[in-house]
């Protein structure tokens, strides 16, 4: 299961992971700022998921178990200062 930096800058990073055995797709958001911020990512933009995003409608935050609907195909989450969010795409 290769983990790939999808996007990174001084404020945040987004990692992606594709489980080759199960087909499971995951995104992780990391906030580097001193305050909470909203981070977003379209699974279709992740090269690692190319051709494998049809039908993705929601994501489950794996630590809390809460579901988030993708609005217009984009996962958005408010991440606390120096926090992280880990999502399974469904």
C-alpha cells in the first residue's frame, strides 16, 4: 500500500493511499498551522486513484467514525491546529 504525498505546502499536507488488495482508497489531511483550517481534496484529482473514483459519494473519518458527504465531488474537513484527519472513501 504505497502512501503518496498528493499535495504539500507550508500550511497543510494531503496524503493518499490505495490498497492494492482490497481497492480501498484513503485520504489523510494534516494541518501545520497554529489554528484550525478547512482542507479539501477531490479524489478525482489524485493520480493514484485514476479510473477508480466512480461512485465515491462519502468518506468516513476513521478515528471518529463520522461520515461526510462529498459536495460536488470534493471532500472538505475542518482540521484542528496541528491536527489530522484520516478518511476512507466510500
